[in-house]
């Protein structure tokens, strides 16, 4: 429902400001252009999106996701010590993180939810510190290959669509670090 | 030196050979995955039609510039280009909305421009925070979210600042 309000607000605001600003003619044209641009964009990035989803699926089938999961277990045991005492929660958590890294959203979310459900047992509807940390980990995206964005860039004629990858890694790492630090500090300050 | 020029072909070759070595039917897995990619795209497309219409209308009315002018100076202090103002606000709420604004920015400024790159890195390094929180806490039956939202928003803001910083460091602010 939130999106209904946001979308209507965007349309109403542009019409109101267009009338006030004398740009209403351009607003009308832009509506048509925007809809056409959306379809054009999707069509021209379809190839790249499909190719990389395919590549990620091959990686998953080759056991790369399990390998990544094993790699992340020690880190997760440090971040979420109580939750990781339960081996099933740990395996859901590490699967969640490695699926996120590979950009497999369809695989990451169910695993993350499974972990969150197990961790929420006995919390009585209040988020524990570790649940907050899990959510922060998932709201700060860490993706090895930002394929959707690269697809958009390629569709718009970028000379090298993937040249932003190191910048994305740097921004992701800083963002996750800030989120985890904030969770740690707020967890200290916040009363239950 | 553009090392990303090696990334794509080497990664493709590595994935194919590693998969075959692990006795995976690489070709079948690839086409199954490609179909999933198409499903994702089909899920985005109807949203983008609505949202890009709204974003193009906002831009044409001149309101987008007004917003940029209002919060621009504050963003500039954080090193964030003011053109991305609208995207920052919609990013935690709607992934498709942010993609709509981001791709409009990349189209208007060029995908290899400073603003275009910053928009791309911001999209690639942040998530749809409120949606994610709703999904996780909703399915776990959590009603009191405590500090999860502020902590996640701090991560988002850091991501935005770091995106602009990373692009400045790696590509210059040209």
C-alpha cells in the first residue's frame, strides 16, 4: 500500500508543479516517454541479466555456494554467537550470506527467513540484538557482481559496464561495517 | 589499466570449466538460470513502467531540480552529488523506484559520467531496507524492531557516501 501512496504522490506532485511552473506540456510528453523507456531498458538489458543469472546458476550447481558458506561460518559464529550454536541456524545463515554474495535473491531470502524464524523463538515478538544484526546484514547488500546495474549501464552504452565493480565492493564493505558498528553501539544503548 | 575488461571473459571461462570439472551439466544449468533471469526481469518490467513514468514526469515538471536544490547543499557536504537526491530517498523504500531514477540519471548524464557512475554504485551497494526489514521481521513474528531501522539506515547513508567516495577515488570527479 505504501507504494500506492508514493506513486500517486509522485504523479500528483509533478502535475501540480507542472501547472504552477508552466511545464505541464512537457510533463504529459514525459509520461509517454517514461513508459517507453522502461520497456526499452528492460529489453536492452535482458540479454545480460539472463546470461549472468545463468552463470550464477552454474556456480551454484558447481558447489561454489557451499564453498562460500563454509568460508563464512567462522565470521558468522563471531557475529552471531548465540544463533550459531544451533547447527541448522548456522547453515541457513551461511547459505543466506553466500546466496546474497552471488546475487541469488531467490535463494537468499528463504534461507534468511528460516534463520530469522529460528532465532526469534522465545523472543516474544521483540527483536534480539542478534536478530537486528541479521537484518542489518541483509539490508546492506554485498554482491560480488552487481549484474542488474551492470545490465543498465551496458544497455545505456557504457564503454565497460563492469568497471564499477571494485567501487561497489568498497562501498558495500564500508556500508556493512558501518551497519554492524551501529548495531553494536545501538544494542548497547537501547533498552529492551 | 582496465582490469574489469578481464573480469567478464575470465569469469565466464572459469565458471564453465570449473562446472564441467565438477561434472555439472553446465549448459543446462546456464539455460535454467537464464530463464530465472528472465522471470526476474518480467517481475521488474511492470513496476518500471509505472515508476519510470512517474520519474520522467517529476523530472519534466522541474520538481526534481527543486528537490536537488533544497537538499543539495547538505548532500554536497557529505560528498554526495545533489543530482542523486531523489534516488536516496526512494532507495530504502522501493528497489524498482530507485532503479527507475538511477537509470534515468545514467541516461541523462551518461553511464560513464561521474553522476552516472555514482548512481550505479549506490544501486549496487545498498538494498531496499524497509522491504527487507518487513519481510524478515514479518515472517519471524517480530513486532518490536528496536534499533534495526536506524542501524540499517546508517548503513544505507554510509553506502551512499562511500559510493560517491569510491567513484571519486577510482575514476575522478570529472
